[in-house]
């Protein structure tokens, strides 16, 4: 009898210790979950003031072809560059708020290339005025005015993508275009912030 009471006491003691460990592990799990949620909130707050994740699309030449008759709708033709060179320098930086750290970056991007006129032959009118479109997911983080060099001449970029195919955010520029010119070299650079 004495031996069985001793075993029962030991089992009760083990049960109490196991229950205390379970309660402690639930408290730690709750704390970890709260810290993870707070870290996500801090990262979102920092990226709201610095810049969100960036996606760059383009450059693309967009030709809007007027309708042949009143019943027709305008057509759009997209032309990609024949050659494209992208140089990018990414400079990460750690931003802290309280006990939480998050990484943000500044990126310097330079794009250059050539649009070949024969890539747009056929359906493009002789005196078309295309739009060069570069789409950016978060234009609020652009640091300076972006300037385009088009066939050796500066062209200003305007805000917005200027084309329905792309997201509304980005930049676009109306560029001179003649089918008699074989190639149009271009280059531009910009600096953006992201997280």
C-alpha cells in the first residue's frame, strides 16, 4: 500500500510539472506570436515612409494606332527594345524601431539599349508618336526627376504609365519617331527606395 501511494504521489507530481510546462510553453508561444506580428507592423510602417517592394517593367514603346473608320476602336502595338542593358547598384540599410530591425534599400538603376525601327514595321503609321513606358510599382520612392536620352536628345518623363496595359504607376515620355531612322538608342537612370 505504501509503495502504491508513493507511485501515485510521483505521478501526481509529474502531472503537475507537465501542466506547468505546458502553460509556460503556451505563454512563450503567445509572446513569440505577438513579437512576430509587431515586427510585421513595424516593417510595414517603415516601408510606408521609405518605399515598398519595387517591380520594374519595361521599357516598352507603345504605339496607339487611330481607327480606320468611326466604328473601329483604336489599336495598340507594343515594341520591345532590340537590345537592353541594365546596371543596378543596391545599397541595403538597416532601419530600427524599438527592438525591431528591418532592411530597406536604395537602388540606382541605369537602363540603355536600342529600339530597331524594323521591329515596328507594318502596322505603324508613318508619322506615329509613340510613348516610351516604364512601369514602377511604387513611384513615391523616386528620389529625383528622371530624364530620358532618346536618340541623343533629352526627353522629360511624365508621371503615370500612360498606357492601359500597364499599372497606372510609372513614368512615360512621348518620343519622336520616324520610320526612316533605322535605330533609336536610349538611356535613362533613376534612384528608388524600397523595402
